C-alpha cells in the first residue's frame, strides 16, 4: 500500500491511541501512537493498540499501524501499569484488560 493511500485511510478510517510507558520514577513517557479502526468499540481498539505495541517475532515499532515516539534503538513492550489514551480518556493496562483512569 502506498504511503499516500495509507495516510488517507488513517485520516478517514482510523482513530489514534497514544501509548505511554510508566517509568521507574512513576512518570509516563509517550512511546507510540497506534492507528486503530474507528468502527471497533473502545475495548477492541485498546486491545489492538496493546497487541501492536508488544514484540513477538519483531520489534513492535515496525508494525504498520504504529508511529514510534522513542529515540533509543529499542523499547520494551506495553505492560501492566502503562497508559493508553484515546479521545482525552485514559486507560491503564491491568492484569486482564484495561481500567479507566479518572
């Protein structure tokens, strides 16, 4: 798929989830934006973003729907305690699923 078509699809059919990793000192660092299908419900979108920011056979930052925001060579996978943001709402990765952060 050409970059132009990919960008058009992202603008018209995708929402953006920002992914923040929890640092050792408790602060958060934005590590990625994940482009998710607008037609999916919020739970499906969060699960997709989580899946896209976990490394299995390759570094997660190489996935097509991911825009990386870290500058080092590598970045760990999204984990319990990390935060995903969509539309101004924040969700914390829990043991199973996500917990809305108030």
